[in-house]
C-alpha cells in the first residue's frame, strides 16, 4: 500500500491555504490545488490518511467538470503537470494525478447543496419538522427515500473546524445577489439531474452533493471539487433499499465507524484501525472505477 500524503511542502511555491483536504498554492495568475490524502469527519481531520484518496478525488472531479462543460464553465486550466509552471516541475512526482492548475476566481460566500434523496441531516430535519431547510415535503417519507424532485438547500461556508449552517434561499440571495442566487440554483439542479442520469447507468445513486461557485472575469464558474465521495453521498444502486441508512462509496463508512466510539466529535481525532483506513480507501477507489472505468 502506498504511503498516504498528509501534507505538502514545496519550497519556492507560496502556500496560500490549507483546507481539510487540499493544500492551495498561489502562483500569481493561477492557483495550484493539491489534493492530499487527509480525511475529515464531523469537521475533524483524522490523524491517518487514506492512501490514494487525493488521486481519486482529483480524477473524479476532473471527470465531472468535463461532463458539465455544456452547463457551466469550470476553473480548471490543466490537470497535466507538464503544463504547470516551471517552478512546479521539481515536485512533479507528488503532483501527478492529484493536482489541478486553476483560475483564480472570487468564491461565492455560500455552499450549494442539492438533495435528491432524504438522508443525513436532511432526514433528521424532516423527522423533526416535516421539512428540509424550510422546504415542506410530503408526509410519510422513509429514510433514504427518493424525493419527488431534487431540492436546493444552500449553507454558509464555515471556518475550518466549525460546522456549516443551512440557510434559506432568501438568505443566499442577500449574500450573493438575487440574480446570482437564481442562476446558481438553476445550474446546481441542472448539473445534478445530468449527473444522476450518468451515475445511474454506472450503478451509482448520487443521493446528495455539494458545489462551490466563483466569479471569474465577471462570469459564474464552478470551482473546488465536483461530485466526489467527499462532497456527495454515493450509494450502490444494486443494494438500494429505502427505510434506513444505505451502504456507500464515500466517507459515510468512516463516519459509521466513528459513531460506534465514545468520542465527542471534537479534536483530537481518535486513532483509526488499519482495516478501517484500508476499507475506506477501497470504497473511494471503487467509486472512481465505477464512474470513470479507470483506477490508478
């Protein structure tokens, strides 16, 4: 098993930010986004990495960005290290397959979530209120049921280590402007419908997913990642059975393990057994192979 890459350090490149998973370098006209093998759950970064996770996330994002170019442009300049500026070339071995050279967009101050099935926090919200994020839903839905139509439920973008908060569409319009909010909702639902059909043919249900958008040269583009197992719930279609939680190709497997521990879901993270690390990695890789037909 390859050793996971938990952090990057590239002398000569300017580190702009370290997120839960990505290290971002400022190259002047562009950004270099490097996806590490870090994994977080309940907004806490685990001590152990998941081997090849950064590769899987980058390849899945690139796959979806290409699929959606007819709906919206994205921030990718190139995913081929040979195209990156010369100051990146000494680090080509680390960057290969897990990095993107991207446009410098101004991110919108909201995350854009679309839900096609009732699960996770949406299920808890529905049980308590009969709604998800204030959107009234039919009575009698079961956990993991397909919704009558997908719903758009934006949230705030939280600082590292804090939780995102669901907001109303009206609040998003206040933050981003009415016209931009309308366009984002329309694009998000269109991407989801197209992705859902593509994934369905490959035996995957995309239960919900999260997008980020930015403004580049006055135009709305999609940024960050796109429908990866980190930003989505992927369920195997063959075993789908509403009425409870579903098996998944994402970090829900890790969350489920953590729920069995007496851990208060704040840092420091508990140690992860080797078999949990390995199985989580296998689930990520299975998602890549099912979606794209390609592994490592």
